């Protein structure tokens, strides 16, 4: 017997609204299995650092992602302690991996090394 997590409509709508943005959805899928620095996300999405930081702030403000500081650098990952983590994971599992973006960064020599 599988246990289902019930998410209130209001909270579900908030999560779906945040993930309704293509960039944030892709970021969440990437962060599902990887920890990434802002500079990596800037390269992946060809966006400005303030734009990427704004997306991450929205995800962090509701608890979907967490951050880890290493010196002046901040690394982001999916927050496994988020109260509706199972709901989010079930959604993310419906989408293809975004890991090819990180593989491409590694080939270009831009994976994390720009932050250390």
C-alpha cells in the first residue's frame, strides 16, 4: 500500500506556479541530483547573475532549495527537508534529466572551477 502525501490546494498552487517557469523548472530538475553554484547556472541558462539569483531566491523563499556557503560562493541544492518534498519529487521525476548541461560545462572547463 503506497502512502500519498496530501498537499493543500493553496500550497500546491504556489509550488506549481513557481515551477511553471521553464527556467525554474529546469533548475529544480538539475538541482534534484546536483549541487550547483550561481556561476554555473549563469553559464547554463545564458542569463545574468541577478536574473539567476532572483529565480533561486524565489525557490529558496518557499523552502524548495537550500544553500551552502563555501567562502564567498553559494551552492544550491534541492531541500530534502521541505515539507512537500515528495510532491515535488513526483513532479520532477516526470521530466527528463538536465545533467547534460553540467556535462557540457565540464567539457568547457567551467564546472565549479570558476568558484574556487
